[in-house]
């Protein structure tokens, strides 16, 4: 029997954020049970009711009474997938975590292929590459292309189901919607990546929670992640160079204005306004850079303290 129980420690925990998925959850649990039973390692299913307004809570209560391998976490209001994954990870007991949606577009039968490279010690993060036709394919293609170009990550699909070691989740920033950038953040921190094909199926019931209105938010998040990964620890590198370029441009324009005024006797008032804008902008960016350096230094100190707390906690647990 490879289904986790309250007394049996699971090796793999499947984390499932669920928002208004009452119709899909019974089938998801049934398919997960069928997928877990033949495995040589114990698995558990951790479902997060993320502020559902349908019958999800009652369905989960009934399923939890029937299946010991199912654990339920409840959010009183919708907090999003990133927070749901964090709450599920806190409740999970496995050393390998798997992010799986509740809409049955991915079937639990494919979970073992995602987990296998991690259990074999070949990877720290395994992402699924969607196979088959699906909506928003063009949007996904553009998003993945931008990520590969900006971050230099070679996997083909960054926003899919994925399996990862618990340490990867602990290393991720707790920011809304940043679960979509788990792969690039993990790669930037030196975790090993792998990819496995995963079939994608049409949603059986319910409706998608993602619309085209999320595209601008995704683009802004993408730029934010890129900036933090590239300049988060050295903000003066960005603001200082930008400020120096603007200040130098203002200086050059100022020299040109002096030459025109005193050699040719020509005054041009808008040129003075341009000089002021360039110089003030350059000095302001330098100021932002210095403030950013102070913030980055404080963040490094907090990380050092967190590592020390984690080390002491591990020592205490090992005693």
C-alpha cells in the first residue's frame, strides 16, 4: 500500500489548489488513488480550498473522511495559487512536492513520471511540457519565449505542472503569482532542471479562472522577476549606470548650450529645461540606487538570520 496515512510518512505530496472545483474533486481523488496504489513510495494529496463559493468545502470534508491519504487546507477567502501552494507545502509531509491543478486537465497518472528524476537524484525541479491542443497556446508560446530569452532557461514550458524538492519551495519569495516563475527562480539559484512531456486534456466541468486580463499582470510580473534576479542584489548597478548616462547627457547638452550662447550669441530656453530634466533625473536615479543598496543589504541580513534559524531548528529536530 503506497497511500500515505496519518501514521505513515509520505515521500511525495501532491499540492492541489482548488477554487470552485466541487464537480472535479471526487474524480481527481479517485484517479489519484489509482495512480498512487502501484507505486513503491507513499504519496499524499493535499487540497487547498482557496475561498471557494460552491460546494467544494462539503465535498472535501466527505472525501477526507473516506480517504486517509487526503489532507485538506482551507482559506476563508481566495488568496491565489502562490499562497495556496505555500499553505499546502506547510501542511504537506513529503520531501518531494508536486503542483497539480484540480481541473483534471492534467491526470494524476502522469505524476510518477514527473517525480522519477527527483527520486533518482537527477534533478531538483521537473516541469511538464504540455502535449496536445489547448486554448491560449499563442500566449503560452510568447510567454515561454520571453522567459527563455530573458532568463536563459532551456526548458520549453515554464507554466505547467511541476515536481520539486521541498528546498525549492523554501527558497522561493512569497509573492503573489510568482509560482509561475518557479522554474527561472530555481534555475537562478542553482537548482537542477528537467522536463517531461505531460498530456493536456480539455476541462471536464467548471470554468477556467484565467482570462486575457491576466496577460498585462503577467508581463509586469515577468519584468519584476527579471529585474530582481539581475539587479536585486546590486541595484546601484542599474540605477547608477542609468543615472550616470542621464547626468552625462545633461552635462554634454549644457556644454552645447554654453557654446551656442557665448560663441554664437544664440539662446534657446527649452535647452535649459532639457538640461535641468537630465541632471535632476540622473541625480534622482543615483539616489534610488543608494536607497536600493541599503534595502538589498537589509534583505541579505534577513536571509542570513533565516538560514541561522533554519539551521538551529534542524539541529533541534535532530536531537
